[in-house]
C-alpha cells in the first residue's frame, strides 16, 4: 500500500482497479467497466430469450414487419445484381430496414468478439472435451476450433465438407423451406404458422441426426 502526501492510503498507479481492471476472467482487459463486465457474462435464458422474442411484436407494431435473417440475402442480391431474374425483381428498398438490421447484428457480433471477448479458454463438459480430443480437436481458444475452421483446413476434405457443402446445404435449405431458423422458429411459431412448426421440428431432427450419426464420421476425415 502507498500513501499520498497527507498520509492517506492511495491506490497504486498500475494494475488492479486503478486502471479499470476487474478481478476474474476479464482481468486481462486494458479497460473494464461494470456495464462491460455485465455484458461480457452469459445472460439468463429468461432475459436473453425474452429480448429475442420481444423483437417479434416490436417489428409488427412499428411497421408490420416480419423477423428474419435469410431474406436479407435476397434483398442484397436484388439491390446489387438482379441479373434480370424474376425472383429478384421487386422493390427491395421497402425492405432496406432488414439490411440495416443484419448489419447491426454483424457490428454487434464484432463488438462482442473484440471488446466483450472472454480471454479464458472455452469451458466444456469433461466427456465432450475428451471426445473431441479423441478426434484430434484440442483447440478451446474460441467457439470455432482451428482444427476444423481455419484457412489452412479449408481445402482439405473435411474443410470442403464443412465449408462448401455445409454452406450450400444451409443456403439451399433456407430457400427451399421459405425461411431460416429465426424466421420459422421465432416469427413463424409466434404467429402460429403450421409450416413453421414443421420446419422447426425438422431443424431439431436434422441437428440430432447430424450430431449423433454424421458428425462423428466427419471428424475422422
């Protein structure tokens, strides 16, 4: 402890809370505030889920808009390269709000990944960690393990399946189903739409099949 010219205790000039640092997993950040600390931690499901669900009535009330993410790609194509395709011939300017919405998601994601990132390694259940290690996946520095999601792995067989084939299936399936998980599971179910219920159920079935039957094989490639 140091004291000032009047003999009162004073904080050190470096380290600790004197520079806005806080103890815990975020102590290595150069700047931390109570709000950043609160935003950095996982929110309870009853808060985060309610906020996501609240976007549905909010969009309906302010402009009778429907919530969805995949439709933004259609608007972007219609704005930049319609190529005389009937599917892209519509007044996309009426839906420009959707592009700003998706842009906000990108900006928010970048902000979260840089300013609010947790410097600690990912915490996984021990059986999951052991299983991934048995498949040669030991990177826990972020959500996307480098053994799969990296430029070096992109042109391997595993990388082509995950990036190219996986991306194609996501894009094709989204268009074929008339919407993505956000459009069907959040907006569609809120409006009691039967097709959205079917699509959401199949999302879950597809996820279970991929996790238990297909993914274990892909990780051996």
